[in-house]
C-alpha cells in the first residue's frame, strides 16, 4: 500500500486572549524544523475570529507566511475555521455569512484543501460557556433541534458555495459529545447542505474520547472524509454521567500522540484505506513526546506511524487469506 503524506497542525497565527499575534522568527524556526524532519504539509489553526483584533495588516502577514512555506517546501492540508456557524435565532444570520466570506477570502492564499468547521459554533457565548453549550440547550428548547440544524445548514451551504470558488472543500468535524450535533447526525447535516464540496473531517480523538467506534464512523462517512485530525486518548469520557449540555470537563480530549492512548490505529488505517482515503493524514499533535530535540521528535512519531501502516497492510493481507 502507498504511504500517505503526513501533515501536522501548526499555528503560525497565535492568540494571546485578546488579539491575533504573529512572530515571524518563531514561525520561521518552526517551518525549518518541519523541513528538517521531512514534513512538507501542515494544517493551520485559525486564530480568534476574523473580526477580532489584528494589530497588523492581515493580508501582508498571510502573504509572508505563504512565502516562508514556499521557502521550506510546505503546503497546507487544511485551515481550521474559527468563526461561528449560527447567530441567535432572533437575529439575522447575515453577520455569520459575512464573516465566513471574510475568512475564506483572507486565508484562501494558503490554498488549503479544506476548511475544517465545528458544525455547531454559536455567536453568543460567555466566560462560563466558552463553546456555547448552554446557549445551544436554551435555543434547542425554544426553537427545536431541527430548526437549529436547518439554520446551520443554510449558513454552511453559503460557506461551501463561497469556498468552491477557490477550489476549497468544507469538512464538518466529528465533535462527539463535545459539541452538537453528534457524529451520527453529521450525514444528515451534510445532506441538508447538499453541496459536492461539503464533507467531513474525521477527528479520531473526539470519537474515541466518549467510547465511540472510530472504524464505524469512518464506514458511515465513507469517501466524503476530506480531512483527518489524528490524535489519541484513553477514552476517559466514556464513563461520564453528566448531561450533554452540562459537560464542562474536556480533560478526556487528551490530544496524545498516536500510540499513547487506546485507539486501534491499525484498524483505523485499514478503514480509511477501504473508503479510498488518499491523504494527507493530518495529525493534531506535536511529535513524539519526551524527546527534547523537535526534529527527532517528529521523526520518531513518523517512524511509529509508518510501522502502523505496514502492520495494517499485513493485517489486511491476512484477512484476505482467511476469507
């Protein structure tokens, strides 16, 4: 089996809690580290909201990052959209769509294969409700879950049509119990969006954190998986008894390097191969932990993953032989 190109999420645009930040020297050093480790693809984390405070010319900074990527032979697998997907139902959805347009126009120069979207991401949040879970519960009680889904789908349909002009796909991220809608509802949401460039981002860690079966989710989504967020955990959330809307403990989303949790990665690799996933395989982690040298840390993580790919090939051959 052909090896996938591997991609790692990085944050060339930072966030200090008040405004977006950019340190060119840090970004330059990080890109050089990736190049030395043999990594030629990255995912980019969105920083804050497009309407947040930018103490610099965003267009020029994006252009500078693109130039640094070219120098180091790096391209982008996906950009993680950090804006909202729904406003209060009593308000117009116009601002949500305007911000989606601004984000795509601002970050299209990165040429990502996909914009990854948390399918529920409300406009109205609070310090005690950073992901808007309590807001969602109140809105769902008042308007009904289906109404919220249709509103989100309408906004994401606009986003998908806009992204298509730049040859960019929209990937709805599996959020499990961290954020509605649930993973099993994503196909319904994608169907409501009804655009050829709207698919999924498989976040294996989110699925596994609450005891979900990653392989079954892959099979459910099929060849519409446009991006991956690969990271590990010990499924510590599987025994949580809290109500969905009251969930505040996100410690089960450990974001461990693959191999340090309990996800069956060989089976995950074979499931992705079976649905025709062609890569890049994108990791939402750093390199191998406990290794101070960052280049060697990445190299060790890559070697471990390549071993899993080889084991997956052997297991697949054995399975065919047994049949």
